[in-house]
DNA sequence: ACTGATTGCCCC
DNA sequence: ATTCGGT
DNA sequence: ACCGAATGGGCAATCAGT
C-alpha cells in the first residue's frame, strides 16, 4: 500500500471535526488495508507499538529537525525557524520538502510497510553513533517523500498526529469496518481492547473471526489489562451521594502496580503497562511469600517509606526506583516499599473482571497472608454514615496520605475512566499568587497564543523574584486570549517560541503539592500547577513570599 | 571519565 | 497527572 | 458523558562532545 493513500486518509481526518465522519474515513481505510491492517491501526494514532512493548524510538523533535535538514538540503536553522513559526515539526518538514535544494534527489514514493518498519527499527539502534543512524533512517524516508508524506512521517516520529483520532475512534472504526455500528459490536471491540491493550490483535481478530473471535479474547496472565481509573469528586458527601454501596480506601501517593502471578512466577506492571519486575525484587519476594496463589492478578499501590522512621516518603524518592537498572538492591534497601493491595482481577483459572467488587475483595482476603509484612490491604472502611466517611477521610490526611478513593461494592471492574465506578477525594491547597516572568507560544490549536507561563514568588530578603515553576492548564480560550494581550506589551526579548517578560502580571495558581526542586532558584516547584485567575490588584512585589512557600512546604 | 542535552503512549 | 473544548 | 489535545515536575538512561 502506498503511503500516499494513507496520507490522503490523514488529510481527510484532519479536515473534518465530526467524529462520525472520522469513524467512517478510518473504517474505509481499515477495510482496504488487507494484510496491513495491524500496522494501520497503530499508525492511525501515530503509534508504532502496543502499549506494553518498549517503544523508545530515542528520537524526538531536535534530532528529527536535523534529519529534515539532511534530507532536504535546507539549512538546519531554517527548519528550526519554520518549526518555531508553525509550532509543528510536521509542517516544518512539509515546507522543507517543498523547498528542497536541487542537490538532493527525490527518488520515488513511500509505501506504508516501509515507513512502519523503518520507524520501528529506530528503537533497535544502541551505542555510539546510534543517533546518527536514526537521523539517517528518518532522512532516508523524507528523501523519498513528497511534502504531505513528510508531514505525517515526522508527526509519527514525534508522536503528535493531532488528527483527533484516539482509542475511541479506532474502536468505533474497527467495529464499523468488520462488524457493524451496533452498540453490541462496539462493546465487543472495546472489551477486547480493554483486556488485550493491543489494537493490532483486536482489529485482526475482528477481521478474520468476527464477533465470536473478539469474545474469545480474554484476560491472560502477563498481558496487562487496562487500569480502572478514578474520577474526581468535590467532597466526601458528593462522592457518597453518587455511590450505591460505598467502600472507602486510603489514596496513597505511590505507584500503581498490577501484579501478575503465573505458575508461581511474578511480574509487576505499571499503570501504563511497563514491566518493572526487575526494579522491584522486594515486591516479587513479598508476593511469593505472602500471596497464596499460583495464578492471579492483584492490583495495588506501591508506597515508599523511610526505613529509619517508618513514615511515608515523597513520591520523588520512590520514583528513583521505577526506571533504575543498576544498584537495584541498594535502592530497594534505601527506599523500601509496602504494597497496598486493593483488587483481585484474576484467580486460579479465570477472570474476575465481571464479579462485583465485594466478591473480588473476599477472594483477595482469602489469598493474602494476614500477617504479611509487605503486602497489606489498602486501609478501608464500609461507612455507616457520612460522619463515618468524613472521619475516615480525616484519618487518611492525618496519616499523611493523599485522600480517599470511593468505590462501589456492587460494581464490576471497569477498565478505563467511566462515570459511576470509582471516585477520588483530595483536599485543595491554598492557591499562590505568582508573578509571570516568561511565556511561550503554545502548540497546535493554541499556537497563536502566549501560554506556558514561567512563574516566580517574591524573596523579601533579597527583594527579587525567585522562580518556582510553570503553569500547565486551567486557562480557557478567552483567558488565553486575554493573557496574550496583557503579555505581548511586556515582551523584553524573544528566543525561539519563548518570550522573556517584564514581570508585571500576577496570577493565582492552584496546585496539588509543593515539591523541593533543583530546577528553580526558589528551591521549590509546584505539582500539577494550574491557572486560577488574574490578580489585577497585585504587583510583582505583592506576589506570595518565598517564606510562605517554605511554610506551606513544611506544613503539608 | 565527566558534563550537558535529550528522551519518555515515563511516573505522578 | 489536570483541564478545556468539541461533539 | 465521552474523547482528544495540550500542558506541569522530576526521575534514570542514553549519547554526543570534550
């Protein structure tokens, strides 16, 4: 299949806002794909790998910009300039190909399999010179590409197709292409995807074996199921109101883990389905000792603690263990963990996804060693009243945890994030008033606007601003527009898409937590910062004091 | 052997 | 992770 | 209600450059 055909599909997806039309366009492409269907279901989202496969291409914007320059003979600076202007490296690539120098040869056209295999192959290069080989491979594709082809090759490399196509659209299109558009067909595809996490398997099964084939795809050990995600509730009362038969659990600040046991062998997966078994030998040993099952899937939060005091440690410290490949045992001793178990998805020879939570937990309790040191049920309560629940929430905060999770004991395990299954309640922090010292032009739809603010608090002792991080969401389009108008007159200098500003604008900033930081000169940074409103009444010197930040940090 | 830049459906 | 806008 | 896009701090690994 020629890549040009796929590009035509991309362009049509890009041109329509209607999800119904997007589904139709994709369904047609899937029907025509033949043997290339598995690759096409990945490429449609700009992804090359199934979620649990290592998919480190080792190349993103800066190296790709070099590849574009190499392939087209256009100066690297010009490619960078187009990238800055358009905010999209794919568009910059298209421009570069249009303006390619005479010296480079346009030798032909691409086919889909070549693009897919070449890009996948980037991940295999290691060691000295590997970046050059990656650049050469990408440049090789671009040398054979016309401008539109180049745009989407590059967008695939950098992982930002921006076509409005995600999992939901692929799901609907697979159903429409090989089954029908009934609710039954869509649910069958969805279910198959939830348990396999792989659209290549799902689409190929739907094509060759239809509805029955999809139904035969079930939970398998060592193939992670999508995680059930919580939604936010405003208060304990709200959460209880919308939950039939509530069970409350502490919400811990750690790492979500899915632990599979197959014939006694243990594997640990993250929420995004990365295999981190090698990083957590202590968890493997604890599961072997404290979980009475040869075949099972349990779900848990891995929580670090200080071996000296026994108290909880910041997530930053636990996170040192997650990607570590050396000195594993030393790190395990320095940052030991407890495993707070809260669900059982599989036991013995079958899936428990469709069983109600109350039954899954009863079976989980059967398997857990009551005196285990490392594996322990997440602290939980079946509340009799709102007062009960609020007291439990208070206990959780008192114990230094994030808040609570509210679950429905009658509900099945529902992978993904849906209404009516699971809620989280967390306290809101007092917002900070911070001065805006720098801004960047945004990307994509928002690329005309100055967003992405760098913020500072006021150091009263030294009488100067000290940076404390950036903001990352919370602005409506109107606010972004207003912000841009306010900031543009304050621009002192521009470098790339970054503008340094005279610090005159002060905004309110919400966040989840204050972290210690080596990145910012205040020594602190905000976790999940978001815009809370303009403070027209404040000057930069009126921004929150560093002292207050320090105090809040100590208090939390 | 060291540093700085870059990367990641990373973790949160 | 959180939040916003489109459907 | 759902989906997709766009964005934060901070970590270890990797590699280019010296």
